């Protein structure tokens, strides 16, 4: 079920986008990712249990991300100040917190990204439509991998797949991306968002 849903989503997204004529180089991908200082997009998430969720994604590099899930899902995922906080969709007001550096997301939220020199690229492929980049921290393989999918010839990030140390995979497909935005710090402030969620209960 997960595979069929994913194929449908990818087909709809990629058919509407310009195709890449060849594999995008690591230098071009590094330049593109470094240029993504701020962006927002709608996302569809396919979790390891094949469940589907949608929402809005906000990224402000370095180190800040917000996954805001659509109702009825009340989940919220934030990264700021070196921490990743996951707010329970069932209403638990205290988030689970992890060091951002121990997650694959830290690799694309870094201040500067140099794919050719950082020795973190374990795969760089082209499937005839997309350039697929597999990235893993060479010093901490147990933190999992992130697989990024780009279309071109001007690079655009279309989706990513995160695989944890247990082999569980989560796919995030992006749509309607907007870049170079002014995003307020309050979007990513973990303590502020915790208080806002408390006030709603």
C-alpha cells in the first residue's frame, strides 16, 4: 500500500515539473542547498506504517525547521537551538526532545553544505528524471540516512526519505515551494510553541 501511494504521489508531482536532462553535479546541489536559507512548502508524509499526513513545512537555515500538520493531526515538529522537539498529536503538552545533531535532518540544516568535501555522500544517482542524493554522517552511521530527490536542470528539491537505524523509512514529498521568505523566529521557538499549545487546552 505504501509503495502504490508513493508512486501515485510522485507521478503527479514529477509529471508537472520540468525534467532533468542529466545528473545534477554535487557542486550545483551544494550551491542550491546553500541558497535555500529560507523556504516553505506544502508536504505529504508517508510514514513507516504507510499512514499519510499533510501539512506545511518551514525551514530557516541554519538549524531551524517546523513541520505543522493539518487537522485532525495535531502533531508539531520543531527544530531550533540545536534541539528537535516532537509534540504528541494526542495532546501531550511536553514534547519529546532530541539533539538535532543526532538526526539526518541536521545534514541539510547546517550553516554551510559542501557535498563534495564533507565525505557524507554515499550515493549520487540519476534515474532519467531525478537526481537522487544519499547522505549519511560518516562519523555516526547509526544516526540514519537521508535521501534527497532533485529535478532540474535548475535544481529543485522535490522530496526526501529518512531511514533510521532500525530501517524504518519516512518519505516527505514537497509541493508549492516558496523561497527567500521572511520567516519569524517565533515559528521555530520551542518554548513559545509549547506555551501556545498549553493555552489551547
